[in-house]
């Protein structure tokens, strides 16, 4: 049993997480947006590395790199994010859900995924329905991972190599299942707080404070579902990060690993393309 080996470590890791960070007033969200990260349920990234056995990426390792990541899409702001990255000659990483704000098989979602992929950005898994994986059985975790991997294989012909668990929450069972699916679990070391209801000004301040410290590498958490994050914080962050000398690259590049397990031809839409 893997849990016999990893539970003590996990317990230590969980104890080290400071919950309940201060949360600014909540931003209004469009109707139906229920599965985004929230301040109460999304802890800062764990510092613990799983040195024996499972691999969790908590930071970029290639010096001078910064990875801008965008969770919870595809969404209506995708085109704006891609345009901003293109204008700055920057690469980002998009962690997709299958069924969260919308359905990944919807024509708009498919078009957005193709735009992101064809623009050279990395696409990764954020699970099917944005459930807290630590509350699920092994079969349920497999299902959450399989369904969005399957969708990306059908739509784009790619099998992602990276998964970000919703809320950044995982346990030894999640890591075991991810490993069995050849998925690398990735969190972040900088949270723009956009899913916690932070204002755009607060998000900019967080980026300014981060860049002032000038860490060797940066692995960010942003959401393409937040208009303030996309339209105000992102252009600010791109400009400041590049001015500070960071190369804006994908998660795969910032850790020196392949983005995909497999790349093949996309499939034609059929009756299975539904949520
Ligand atoms: Zn999310």
C-alpha cells in the first residue's frame, strides 16, 4: 500500500499549509461559475518534494524562466490572453477542464483550444469537472483525469503530460493515480489571487512584490476566467516580468520536460463529443 509509505510525509506536508489567508472582497462572477478556486479551499503550494517515487512540480527549475499559467478554461477571454502573449512573444500554459464553466466539446471551446495550441502554448489537464480530488476514490480520480485527457486526444490529438489538481489539492492516492497515467502533477509558487477575489490592483501589487524579490524562477497561478486578471493584471505582469529579465515560457520548458505524452492526428467530431 502506497499510503503506508507516504502518509506520514503527507501529514507533515498538510500540517505545514497555512489555511485561511486574508481574502479581499469577492468579485462578482458571471452566473454559473461555481467551480473556481476559492480562498477557503485553495492553500498555497506545498513546499514538500516527493523525492522518492512521485514527482510534483512546485516550481520552475530552468534559471531565468517564468511560467504564466491559466486555469479553468477554455473560456471567453482565451483570444485576448493569446493576443497579449503573442504581442509580447511570450508562451503560456493553459490548464483545461472538461466540464466546468462550459463544455470542452462545445464549438467555441474547441476553437479556443485550437487557437491556444496552434499559437504554440502548452495545454495541460485541470481534470474533467474541477472536483477536489482528495475527496474521491481511485476510480473517481481516474475518471476525472481520463475524461479530459480523452477530450484533448479527440479534439487536438494530444495527450497532456501535466496535470494541475483543482485547488492545488492532492494526496498520495492522487499522486499514485497520476503516476499510473504518466502525468506530472504541477502546482505553483506564486498565486495572483484572482480566484480568491483579489482586485486587479491587488493582483498587480502581488506581481510587483514578487518581481522585487527577483526569485530565480517563477511559476504562476492565474485564471483565464477572470476579466480583471486577463485585461489588467496580465499585461502588467508580462511587461514587468520581461523588463526584469525573465523568459516567459511554458511549464514544460521551465522544468525541461515534454509537454505531451503523445501527439497524433485529431479526430472528427462525432456523437461522443458531449459533456
Ligand atoms: Zn481551477
